[in-house]
C-alpha cells in the first residue's frame, strides 16, 4: 500500500555507478577487511615494541641468519593467531619495498655490525651499539611506512590476491582504534561538512521530480483516468531503473576544464530546471488533456515526465561518483547517509507534503476557517518554483564549487564487458530470475490499493494524513531492520519480509472490502494507517535485506558495476509489472451505468442526462455517467481479482522456486559469485 522503496531510494548500497567501482572497492571492502588487518598489525607492533623491548633484543640475537625484516617482526603466538599468513606475507613484501629505498651498502653494514657484536659478546641494548638502536629505528621506520606509504596500493594488492577471502569477519585486536565511521557530523573537518551538505542538496533535488512522478501525479491523474491509463504514465519512472545502461558513458565522457562530475551535473540540472519551468506553465492544461477523450494527451504528458526522470537518473550517476571523492576517505561512509537523507527528504516533500497541501479537503478540515475548492499548492506552481531553484543552485555550483582535477578515464567497452561476464555467472542468472518475479505477488497491493481507496471515496486528505503518519515509522523501523540484517542471514530476513508482504496484501484487500458506505469514521482511518504501516515495514525488510546480500556477494574487484547491476535488476522487478497490473484491473472490471429512476433537476446535472444503460468501467465513462445523473454499478471489481491472482502467483513461486533458490544461493561461498570462480 506504500510507495515502493525501489522507486525513490535505492538503495544506499545499491546505487553506485561504474566510475566508483575501484573507489568503492578501496573505500568499502578494504576499509572493512584489509584496513582492520593493517591497523591491528600496527597497534600490535607498537604495543609489543614498548612492552617487550628486552624480548626483541633477545630475538634479534638468536636469529642472526634471518633477514632484517624477519628480525624486526616478533613472531608471538598472539600476533600470528590474529594475522593471516597471506596478509603477513603481503606486509612483508611491502616492507621490503620500503627497505629497498635504503642504500644497499647501509643495510650490509648494519648486518655486519650486528653480527660482529654478537660474535664479540657485546651486551645488546646498550644504547650505543647498532644492534640496539638501529634495530629499533628500523622497526619504527617500518611502522612509519604503513602510515606514509600508498595505503590504497597496498590494499589493492592484498584484495587482488586469489587467497584473499571475505568469507570470515576480521576481528579487531584490543589495541585497534575505532574507525572514523563512528564520528559524528561535527567531528568532520569543515571542508567535509560543507561537501556533505552539498551532497544532501544534490540528492534532495533528485527526490523532487521522483516524488511527483512516483507518488503525487498518479493520484492527481486518477481523478480523470482509468487504472490502465495510469499504467501508461507509470512508464515515466522506467529510466531510474535502467540507468545502468548509460552509466558507463557518464563515467567516461567529460571535459577536463569543467571537471569529471560537473561536466554532467551542470547541464543536466539546467535542463531539468528548464523542463520543470516549461512543464509547470502547462501542467494544468496537460492534465486536462490527458483525461479528455479517453486520455488523448496522456502520452505527451508521460513523455515529458519520462524526460524529467531521465535527467534525474543521469544526475544521480554523476553525483554517486562525485560523492566518493568529495568526502575525505575517513568520512566516505557519510556519502550513503547524504543520499538517504536527501532522496528521502525530497521524495517526502513532493509526495506527502505536496499531496496534503494540494488537496483542498485537508486544508478545509484542519486549517481554514473559510472553505475553498482550491488547494494551497498546484502542480504547475510547484514545478515552476523548483525549476527556478534548480537553475539558481546550478549557477552557484558552477561559480563557487571547484572540482578536483583528474586524468583518470574509464573505458566504456570494458565496463560493458565486465557486465557481460557477471551476467554469464549461473548463480547471478538464478538471482536475476528471483528479483524479476519476486514482487509479482504483491504488485497489485503496491500499485493499486491506494488508488482504489481514493476511487472509493477515502479522500486525498486522508491518504496524505496516512502517509504523513507512516513516514516516521518507516524511518524508525528501517533502523531496526538494518540492525537485524547485520545479525541474521540477510536472505532469511528477506523471506520473512516476503511472507509479510503477502499477508499485507491480504489485509489491504480486506481493508478495501470493508470500506464504509457513509464517510470515513475514525476507526476506519486507523485501520488504513495500521495496514499501511505494516505494508511499509515488510517492504523495508525486503529492501534492506536484499541490499545487505548484494553488498556481501559483490566481487570487490568490480564492486561498483556489480552492485549497480544487482540494484538495477531489483528495481526493474518492481517497475516493469506495474503497467500490466494496472491494465489487468481495467480488463477484469465490469460496470454498468444505470439511468436515474426519476429525472433530476436540470441544475443538478453537470452533463447530458443519462437515458440508457452503458458500460462505465473506465474512468471517463464513469464520470459521464455520474455527471448525467446516472449510477455506475460495479458488478465485478478487477482490483480484487488482480490481487488474488498476484497472491496465488506469489505463494506458488515463493514456496516452489524463490525460497529454495535464495537459500541455496545464500549458502554458497563467495568464490561462487566471482567472475573467475565456479559454482
């Protein structure tokens, strides 16, 4: 019963463009695994250097034939138990690279001096002999190399090894400091705080048109369009689910003078602003044309919204890539926070707030002393305001925000080749099938229930109030779902959410069936709110759990492309069936317009008097019937039939294919998801 999360949020985990593939690899996977190893080793070395100084000298004296690197690294049982052999070997190789920067003669003399001391019986650690001070100095130099060398190169070298595994969680040693992800907003540098707020603003602008296209506009159109005609308008949100197809172009084509990301953000936002201003000036007339003569102007109206959503999707690709370089590596985790906050705020404003204040009923009931048939906002005025806001912010971004220069360019052909390699994995093919069919079971509930309530007379004001109350629950419950997904296997949670959404679809149908004949009493409003919250909660469980599983199985060497591909397929599974589901509602509905038993007064008629029965299943005919004094008698409601069909499909596919498949996929080792691995 809620606006699907796939339409407005993508996830944080799921929306990463190809340009961020290598950066995502280094900043996410390495920071969770390799960085913990490096920090654990550093702190362990430092602690043992200070606490076991005498032991170090003893070790050095008893291993005169070992290399300088081996003598500078104490091999205690505690240390070797915490550091994998592969990582240790990697660090030793890195240390040797640093040592090679020293003069060869100096290293030879160091070895010779140490050997001479031991042969002559000189006591170690006297503070003057090279065997004490030089060895400690060498150890300090090696520790320093971990901090001053190219950390990303080290990490990239580590995770590119075949022996590197993500199968087990890496434990922090007692001396390892907390990661910077736990820092608060005010702990960030001033530069990072400004860039964080800029990211929120850019993502917020994406949420404005998306909240309208995926939320408010269908309810406005429902006043004059049938369900099937609204299904045509639902095609406008497809670009957001298909942006993977052109994301490599956005990553690879740009101007060196303007900047890699601003080369796309500036013109795209300017086009979006111009498009919103143009559409805002004609929105009222276009809505009327869309509802006139069986939706004659519907396709024209839909294509304009398709253009706006396309620009939002393209801007999202560029902003996703910029987010990973705007923030410092220590605060890169806040990029997904900015995306979540910005998109949610923009969608909330354009869906919930706009829908509430566009409705004159809500204003008359709660705010106005003198009733009016006009809302406080109109679609045209809202679009014009935000169109100008787009242009002002774009000009400010061009003048006052500089982008760091880079010469790195991604190859378009290479990205498509990587996508094809991923798609050829048998396990990915099974998972894609799951994503494409998993939302069929509750598609009628997601796409039609709210529209059906409006159709029955629930009122746009009551619906806006329902969504407004549901919003804080969505945020709060989403937090707990995120915690659960880190404790329990994600696909187990996903299956629980699936069953919950099937139950929510049953509850939704029952809620529509018991709609009161006279008005909307408080008990029914509370029933709708409760049903809405439960539906949103189960949807959130599935969304968060799927995102967690995507992050787990994605190959870190091609993380950006992998994650974006999975997110695209997941979003498409919730988008493509909507057109057909809405068409089925009209197809299964039968209704007949009955002429009035007594001719009404001419002043009561808004159209020609109805004198003979005719079908009134579609919205245009229904309005003609009512305006002519007739009664549109619904003999068979297609919503109920469509929802039952969806539920049957959901039950059969879940227990027959989806659940066994996802349980099998979840049990696979991570190598089964690698483009070079085997199932």
